[in-house]
C-alpha cells in the first residue's frame, strides 16, 4: 500500500469509528423516523377514536350527513332534544348536534349547538363546521334555485406559464421557480455545511499533530505534502460517507415505514394536512404534490448531481487546503491564532450569505453571476443557480476556474504546511505564512 | 561509510542555520553530535532524515544520495517526543512501521518481538494517552527501531527517563550497535557522549568546529594533568619540579610539562616512601573541550 493510501486509510478509520460521527450520521434518519411515526400515530389515533353524534336538523337542511373520519352522524329521527341529551348521559351517544333554522339567508354567521359533557376535539369540531357549512350552502342554493353547475363556472384557477423570448422555456410551470429554489437551496446549504465542517476537521487534525509532537516522526517517514493530502482526502471521504449514509438511511426510512405501518402516501398526506389545516382539500394537496413531483423530475438531475459533485470536491479541496495551511501555522497556539482562520472562513460565509439574501430574490442578478464564477464563492453560488438554467458558458467558465483554483490552493497550502508544521513557539502572522511559500524545500 | 555529509548549507529565510558542514561516519560507529541550543544540530539532522533538503551540498546514505526511500533505512527519535494520543499502541506501531516500508506481516512480527522483549505484550490495546511518560517513551523507542534501520538517530534519548529505563534503553542501544547498526546521538549532555560514543562532531553556530575520534580528541586537548591519591602528606620540595594545581584531602592534582614526566613524579614519590592508592591521567571532559573550542572559534 502506498504511503498516501496508508495515511488516507488511517485518517478515515480514526474518524469513522468515533462516537460523534456515528451519532451524527444516525441523527437525521432517526429524526425522520420519529417524525414519520408520530404523524402516522396521530392519524391512526384519530381514526380509532370515533364519536357518535346525533344530528337534530330542525329545518331539515343537512340530514342525512355522511360519516366523517372519526365522527358518525346519526339522524335524530323523531327524538326530542331532551331525549337525545338523556342518551348522551346514558353513554349511548357522545353528543347531540342541533342545527337551528336559518333566520336570515343573507346572514353569513350561523350558530349550531353541540350538547355534550365531553369536550369536542378541535379537529373534529372543524370537520363538523366545514361539513355543515357545505350542507347549508347547498341548501341555500336549492332554496334560491341557483344552478350548481353555473356557480361552478364562476371559479377560476389562475397559474403563470413562463415563456422565453430568446430561449426555449417550454415545460415550465408556476412550480418551476419554487422547486428550483428548494433544490438549489438544499444543495447550497449542504455544500456550505459540508465544506465548512470537514474543512475545519482537517484544521483540527493538523493542529492535533502539532500538539502531539508527532509531526517530526511522521515527517521522517513521509513527505509533508503526502501527509497533508492524506488528511484532506481522508476527511473528505468521511464527509461523503456521512452524506451517502444520510441519503440511504433517510430514503430507506421514508420507503419502509409507511410499508410496515400499512399506510399509503395519499392518506398520509391527508393526515399531514389535517394535522395542519382542516380547510385544505386533500384532493388539492394530491394534485399539487403530483405537480411538484413532475417538476422535480423535470430537473436535469444528471447535470445537477454531476455539478454538485464537482463543486463539492472543488470547494472542499480549496477550503480544506486553506484550513490545513492555517492549522499548520496555529498548532498549539489555539487562542491567539483565531484571526488566522478568517481568510478561510470569511469567503465561505460571505458566499452563503450572498446566496441566501440575494440569490433567492433574483438568481440571475449581477452579484449572483459574479459569485457563481468567482472560484471562492462559486462552489456555493453556482449549484444554486443551476436549478434555474444559467447560460452554459458561465457554467463552463465557473467549473474550469474551480478546478484550477483547487489545484492552485492545494499547491499553495502544501508550501505553507511543510514549513508551518515544524515551526513552534513563534507567533505567526499571515505575512509570515506568505513568506513560507518561498522557502526552499 | 554509512553517512557522508558534504559541504551542506541550509538557510531559513535570512537565517543561516547550517554553514558548510561536512562529516563522514563509518558503519557501526556510535557518533555523538554535540552543540548548544540553536547551534544547528536539529537542522542538520532534519536534512539527514530527509525532512528538509539542503540548499547546497550533498548527503550520501550508505553510498547512495538521499532519495524518497531513504527514510526506510533511518530510524529517528526526535527530541520532541510524540505519538497519536488516542491511538492504541499496537495499531500505532503497525501504522508507523508500514510507513517505513514494512509489510503488515513483517511489522506484526517485529512488534511482537519488541513487546515481548520489553515484557509489555498486554499494552497492545492500550491507548497511548493512558500510559505514563516513561512508558510512552519506550513505545516511541520501539517505533524508532522497528523497521531495523541501518542508521539510528537519537535526539536527547534519555530525557525524562528514570534510571532504570535509562539503563534499559542504553543496553538496547549497545545491543543494536553490536549487531551492526550505526548510531548518531545528539545531545548537550556531554557525560553521555563520553560514555557511549566513539566519534563526535561539535556544532556551533551552524559550523562544524570539532570532529573526530573521541580518544584522539581527548589526547589532543589533554593538559598533562595527573592525579595522585595518598593518605600521606606530600613532600614539600615537590613543587619545585612539578606544578601542583589542586590539593583536596588525599587527592593531589599536578600539571606536568610533558607526559614523560609522569614516570619521574611516580619514581620520586615511591623513593620518598609515599603510599599511593591511585595514580591516573586526567583527560579533559568534553564539557571542557567544548568550552575551550567554542572560545577558540569565536576568537579566531
């Protein structure tokens, strides 16, 4: 095994075995599992807890009412309110719903009465109100002799269809922008988070070696550049492992949990919607959901995934090598050397800030175009823009610059690292670090 | 020749750390590298171990110019001791041995040999941070010699060791030398050099100021001092011919003008019936040689 491979292997195994890594990796899928179980649990709970409600329809507006989820409506027949109340007391019914006659057609507010000593759950209450309102509407339409079909014609569903002038933009819909934002936003956040976290991991590892004083022993066996690259690649592989584990485990959870619990997607969507807002029509949710799915499948996934990988690797190598160089200068000088980390962290944070503040407003603004090409910002900015089909020449230029910059920064960091790791006791400034690049080997 | 350093120069920015140093080392020697702090010893050692490269000059290891695989023939224990604290002993020794070019099987065999020799086989699964400083140094020593290097470089190897472990390591070094391994000791503890080395080089301000066989150097710097131990009082007329430098209790130190006069002194004392319990030439310590030589080079 080559020395570089030995170092990569050691760096990788040491980190992947740590408790913190295992916990961090399992956290996302376990969190998702808990969330899904809670949602499913809630909806099953609702389904099981059925109440029997007698409906006293004084003006014969609503009966017979169809059963809702968790509510069985029983027409009162000829029974009086008092008789029905007695049945509630005798536990034959859960409650009595009394619907008085409409006083005034023009009046919008209408009060109905629910007689019970048990409190009516909020979502059941909303369900009943909605169903009664619908029934009353139908009653009013009949009474006023309005044509239901004609009334439906009054409704319109407006959506914007973007059309390009210079370029083809067929196949886009009002969801394109939203889905684009979501996809771009997730990629941006993931890249920012991964590059920052694993870049800093490299820095800490370099500092640890200086503090441990094992650097000189290592240097007498391997070249400084190999040791630095071994760390950078090893930590990067740990990052990739974590992302892959998250995707695989979360995907497995999303697929298996509903299967095991005997649930299907649409009804789960219903319960998720009911948990949120009972006014939302499940049918509409399904339709929107499918439209979003269609939009997602419209995305150029091979390009997006390919670009994500290139920008992740490029951005990671740029920043991880900067962090390695800074780490080599800091060593055991933990407190005072913090200022040295700024040139490494600042551009990354700035890029993320630009994308989150300006990017979502206008992905094609001058600032965003610049940020998606400038190599210190582009690993964060360009993947975001990719969801909005930027001009191909900008993408090509950006990719070329990222790759070239990665090579440059790795070389530069190597020059600084080989001097820094053997330097102890001196307080290091950025100017000093710059001088080290010119020291002979 | 195991090592040949030829006119080597090293600068760090504006600072000249090693100033045209040359030395040769025969196979099987124990070579002492002496000098004050900041003299350039560590810079020189780092060039020999390929950690850094000379600005000019050449270094040959066992007849070959230093190259990428030279570290596999060198074992280096730096003054700043260090191991990965959170790694287990066995795992770490394996890692370091493999970086020196050993296969996994070879490494495991050697590790087993050394752990058994030091009677510490049960340390395999212990984390380095759980060991005491002395124990860590034993592990460090093993890591240095595991790959059977031709040249061993030890920088202040006994610092921090208790007397028992010091003796242990000294014995191991002697055994390694006996088996043909060449050794470089770098230290500013002169008495250690005198005990263990057969050759020395004295580095001061980046320059090689003294270099050669220990006995030859001592002879060159000797001052013809002779010490006599006797319970009897010294005859008064002795000082006319022989210069008495010091007299402490029963020990008298004379400075003679040339070595042949020592026999004359002995004859005279025996004639006078003085009981002699000890008679020996006092050779200069390396401490004294060092101070003298540094003064000479700074004046000249």
